[in-house]
C-alpha cells in the first residue's frame, strides 16, 4: 500500500488530489500496481479525507477565518499526549519519538498529530515501521496543503539505512 501512496504523492502531490477515486484506481492499475494494494490505498485515502476535513487549521490567508468542523482546543505548552496500548503497539517507540520530535520542532500541531495517529491505526501493517509512519506524515501534510520546513522534509525523507555513524 505504501508504494501506491508514495506514487500518488509524487505524481499528484502539487495541488491536491482532484482526480476521482475510480479514475485514480485505473491510473494506478495501468502504472502496474496490484488490485489489493490499490483498493487498500484508496480506502486509506478516503479515511484521510474524512480525518483531515474534521480538524480546524489556522487559515493560510489572513482574510480567511478558521471555522472548525469539530470543537478543537489547542494543547497547552505543558501538555503531554498519553498513548493507548493499541497506539503504542502500532506506532512503536521510534514512531512515538518521531511524532514528539515533529511536535517539539513546531512542525506538527496537536490536530495534525491526531490525524497521523488515526491514519497509522488504519494501516494494515502492525507494528508500523518508522519509514511508513514518515510516509503517513507526508501524506497528511499534503492533504491539508501544508508544506513543512525543508529541514523537516529532509528528516522525513532521509533514508537512515545507508547512513554511516561518525
């Protein structure tokens, strides 16, 4: 499924996903992806749409006003997210540390973190690998039309398997 999501991100990531799901499915099939992976990825993207539509983000434009779809309370500076056993099993310690790093860096709001966790729980793989979690984070950024800082993108796209220790 993640190969399909990366393909969708790389080929449609610029201005959002305007293609209907049936047409996208045909395009993915012609690109060589298997039916099961396509169905799973499209279902996952539908869930991402629902989750992203239910949050309140600050307006990108100063003249626009943010109207929350659901009540949203900002996390206070000293607050700490307590993960359920299911979330801890799915994300693992490295995934939770990655989310915490992104929050501490100011690159992931509490609302977006919850969307990432929701989509991580919707993934079929358990536990989720760190690289797969990073793909989910990038997909969430893409869905809400948010471009993180280049250093954050570098961290999310960095392939640590080939990194040599000092």
